[in-house]
C-alpha cells in the first residue's frame, strides 16, 4: 500500500488535501503539527473515504509542532477518541496514550541526525508498548546507511515494521519494502508537499518506479544514481520490462562504500547492475569475467549475474559507434563508415579508452589529445596512435572529433579546445555529459559541423544494455518515455 502524507497549514486546505489524497492513496497520514489553528479532528476526518493515520510530530522527529508537549499529548488523545484507523505515537510517549476502540497504534522511533542503530531492542520496546505496527525513520543517504533499516523491515515478524528513509535515496528503501512485504510506504501527494526533501511523489512511485508491480518474486536491475538521467533510464527500462511481460523492475542505488557490495547484490537478488561514471571502474572488483573493451578501459557500464558469476560489459562504445556511423552513413555499399577516416579523441579517461577501442575496431585512423598530456600520451601508446598537443589541435587532421573529457565544468572544457577548431567538414560527437547537449556541441553546430545528437548515443547505449539483460530490443515506446522523462526533469 501507498500512504500519502498530508501536511496542511489550514483546516480548509486539510480537507482539500485529504480529498485529493483519498483519490490516489491506499492510506492517508494526516499530520496535525503544521496546522496553525487548533483542529476539529472530527470535522477533518468526516467523509474521508480511505483509512487515516493521525500524527503530530515534534521538531526533533522532523515535524513542525511548536506548542507544549502537554498540548500535543492532549491533541493525540483527542485524535484517538475520534477513532481513526491509526494513530502514530512516538516510543517515548506511547504508554501515556491509552488504547481506545479499534484505533491501531503505530509506535514510531525517529533518528534524523545519524543512522539508526539497535533496532531490535527498540522494536521489542515498541511491541511492549502495544504496537500494532512499528515505524522506523532515519537517514538513508546510501545503501550502506540503509542496511540496518532494511534488515529490520525484511525480517518476518508478528508485528510488522514500516520504514521511512529520509532523503532521495529513500526511494530505494521504499521499493525494497515492497519486495519484502512492508505494510505500506510513504509518498508525497505532489512536488512541494513532501514531508522531507527528496521524498518521492505518488506519481513517481507509480509511473517511474512502478511500485505497484513489485512483489516477492520480482527481480531487480540495479541502476546506480538518482539524477535526471538515471531516473529517465529507470522509466525507460521499466516500461520495456512491462511491455515484454517480464517481472523485472529497476532499483535505484546510491552507492558509496563497496566493502560489502557483492554481498548486498546477492542479498537483494539483483541480477544486473548499470553503474554510473563514478562507479564504472570500482565495480570491476566483483566481476569474474570481463569483455575486452572493459579490460582495455577498466570501465564497465553493465554487470550481469550469470551462473558462473558476474560478467562485466561496456555498452558505451557500442552505442557511441552505432550512433556515429548512422550519422556518417556508408561511403559505399557494404563499407564501414569509419574506415580510413581520421578520428581525433579529445580526452583520456575511461570513456576515451573504451570508444578508442571501438574506433580502431571499426578501422578508424585514431589520434589522441587531452588536457592532461601525460594521460593522452599513455592512451596514444596503448592504441599505437599519434598524440596531438592541445596547443596544436587546430592543425590536426580530423574528419571526426569525439569529445570525452570527463569534467562537469563546461567553461573548463570549452577553454581546452581552441576557438575555430570546429569546421563544416567535421562530424562531432560529445559523450561527456550524456544525454545532454553541451556548449561545445552548440558551438560545433554554429560553425557548420555535423553533430551526433547525444540523445541518440544515450538511447543506443540504453538499448544495448536492455538487450544484454533481456535478449530483446527496447521497445520504441519505452525509449520515448525516457526522452519525455528527461525533458520534464530538465525543464
């Protein structure tokens, strides 16, 4: 079930929010603490079609209550008297509020300033306080930090546990809760109505993360990161899984320490992982087998669990080369578009290494340049190719320029390439900020060069990853969902 938290400041807006939440949620949390005036709880609950949890949280629990503690306890006793489905009571005050009628008791424990610990002992105290369910709330900035909370939720118990992860990575915890049988998870009604920064809206959970599809038999595909691009990837892959009738869903992962990484993947039954740029090299420690482009670049953007262990792949070079060759077109029937073309690689990181592998495999004539000349020379030596100093970039013979400089400082990247470098005869591809258009691509377009759309590279890479996991192409409709999701997030 999904519980939408309603946090109104006025009694009038409370009724409106409860009505709107009731149309979408299975359960509604009515937070009394933000209300400016003392509420008429009976009037607020009257006519609400869905079960309601009444709460009134103190500031230390992330709430907005500004009155005295005695006033708050009085308000909670009044709430119990009106017989909502649930009332939330903090562990330290639960014994002060008597059980009345059929109202169930959600006994909660919140710790906002550090990861939750000693949860088993806290759980036993909550059960002793006559809890019908126990709620734990704490920060979950990474999977490592969320691990104790996840362990508490996944354990089979007579009194169920509800967990609430604080921050954007709390989405991961919510989806895992669905997989392991948590009674409900929390969502915001819409953006701007979150109970904590980064909380997912009900629309996100249903349309992007497909929460309602997740059950005990669902297998997860891990997607590292929670940014706009990763969210678009999740939406597209989930759409593809659904259209093909596969019980696979994406699990976003905010990974930091990789000390117990392989154990976590095993415990969560993750069958494949899409690492981001930051983790593409570090995750190789779990791979028993790696394809040649991965060995050369020391970077993987796809891990797949097979019977003999984890296999590491690189889809970037395949997606990039397929997009580039589509733009170049065949010079003659059956000929490879890159054959004997001069390709200048600008960059010397993992992306440059893996695409350089593809360029040479497709018979392109490779040369290398980078802001870090020492790394550029090493890359050039690796592929037995010329190294071009940045100062002489304008003199380089170049049909195709591929930019892979791995920095998010657009101004710094633009300064590294001299003015006037781009010319009308060139084809330019920039994979440094996929799938975003960069300032350098805009300059190349303005100077008449042919540009490989970064969105095209991204979708080719995504389709390669999807096909490696499922054996089938990503449906076109799913790719369109990725495009629309990304556009909506960026604008």
